[in-house]
């Protein structure tokens, strides 16, 4: 126990800080955005903790762009107050015992989408070092115009047989070993090397971006005396990861424009890497390309069958939107899906609907992926079960690396590998995802 005096008083409050940006004008072409910063007290019973009346709006930041490092300027007052609540607390009245006491408060962690993760943590969530947890060992793959976060075999045991396979993966054996744990000492050592910053747009700040290894500055939250030793400071949002994973999977398998990761460029990547020769593009005399069919791609008839089946899906009103109404029969696309619909798609619908259309191995992997997210999102989590979830997600990502092209693995797909460890440190994802805040 790091702070026994705080923990021994059951009336002290633990807080979560949620940051999210939205455009108050909807989809209008207006770059103006509002960034609410909400405090959520973990003092209440589980049934109340995320209810609207108990969410405390602490700041509303009006911006024409993302706040980035300037978020500290807005957070100054809030951090001062959090410091005061930690050191001295506030005089409060206990109605049960009829006595007054000093109630203290501590910030547990922050929740946000991936871009806001970069603003609040001050770890730049772009570029090769995008993943905060992988930190200075990202093991990325440079592709045509993008970065893929593959190489999940490095999490497997050193003598695992998949490590010795090369053709099915990136053409190489995997000898590197990587841990899913990010030591606090490593972060502290890096932050010691980060120099001061000038707020606003300064050339000096641009030059600083490549330091130690992807920090933009030291977060203002580091001023909280207990913050530096916290193992989980900034949560990866499960809702956001599930949505992107789901979108990439069905978008690629159904060949949906703008969502499909199996593009001509992705096939050229395979050629550049010298792998899966049977899938390389070949040029016709008229300059166009022949693109061999991938094993995971649905034929036009199978696509029609998929959407027909989707149209027949019925779900309870409070479970998911009526997905069948979102199918556009004319172009066979899905439109207007909300984050929770993607959650239902990847966990329930996709594995069942794809069962007859793809081979046994792909079908099994989709079921395993759905089951991983179901287990992770269950209301009751046991530590020993969560530890067991780390192994399946590594295995699933390795299997997917053999199925999909490297372009499939954007950072949001990769982040799934870190979710079980975060649940071990932070508990149930129901308290740490953005469903309540997004509404
Ligand atoms: Zn990572």
C-alpha cells in the first residue's frame, strides 16, 4: 500500500478524469470544437457511478483545433484544486455518524479517445512510436504511406513454434522478446530527460518531438504527488479499440470502400516484403492491375447473403440499434452504426454470419476474437482469468497476421494486446470506457 493514510479512511474519494472533444455543430464544416473535462467519483455503488447526475463537469475547453500541449493551461486550476484535495481535503459532514471530517480526494486515472490520450498524457500518439505501452520498443513495419503495428509473435514464449515460421508472417523468424508490462521506472527515467516547453505554436516545440522517445512534454498531472508512481495512468479506451477492430475486420472481409485494408497498396507491401507471392498484383497490357482474390474476401454472392442475413437480425431495444435498418440494400453498405453496434457486430454477429463463407481457420479465429472481447467486457472480472486473457489475444493477433495483410494492423488493432493488462491494473472495463461520456 503506497498511501496507507489515504486508504485507511473509507470516506476519501477516488476520481476518474474523462476528456473528450466534440463538434457542437454536428457534421457542419466547422473546425470549432468543445472539450469537456469530466470528473467521475468512484465513491458510489456500481449502478450509480456512471449515471449523469454524478458526472461532474469541471472544464469546458472551447477550441478551433485539438488542445495538444496547451491543455495544461486550461487544466492549471483543476490540478491546483486536486492538489489541495490530496494535501488538506475539504471539511465535510458525515450524516451517519453526525461528525465533521476532512475528506480527501485522489485522481486514479484518465479516460479518452486515442487522440485525446496524446493530449492528456503528453505522449505523442502518432508516428512509429504511437503506442505508449510499447514505448521505445514499438516493433513496427513501415508500409507504403503508413505504419503497421505487427510482430505480435515477440510476446509468445521464446520456444514457441510460431516464432520459427517465416513465410506465413513477415518472411523472418521472430527472435525478439517483449513484455506486456511497462515499468513505472522506465517512464520516470524518460520524463527526467524531457525539457521544458513553450505553450502555443513554436518552432522550438517541433524540434522537441523526437526526444525521449515520443514525449511532447511532462504532463501537468505529474504535479500530483502520487501520480508518478501510478502503474495505470491513462486508459486505452476499450470502446474505441473494439469499434476500430470491428470496422477493419468486416470492412476488409466485405471489401467496403474506405474501410477495406486489402487495397492495391497493401498488395504492393506484400511484394516489397517478399511474402505471399500468389497475392501480388500483376499488370495487364492496358496498365490496370489484376488483384488475386484473398481467402478472407467474400464473393459478391456471399456479400449479398451476408447483408440479407444481417437484415434479418433482431435484437432487444436496449441491447443494440436495429442493425437491419442500417443496411443499405442498393449499395450493400452499412451506414450510421454507433460504437455499441460495432461492439455487438464483433462479439456476436460477425463470427456467426461469416461461418459458412470463410475457411475453418478464419472462422475459428473470428469466434476466438469475439469471445476475447466478451470475456474482457464481462461485468465480473477475476484476476486469474484476466491473466489468462493475455495469452489468447497474442495468439489471435498472430493468427490474424497470417490472414490479413500488414496494412490491417493500424495502432487501434494493436492496442487490443494491452487491454487485459490494463484490466488487471484498473478492474472492470465498464468503469473505464467512454460509453457514458460519449452520450
Ligand atoms: Zn503497444
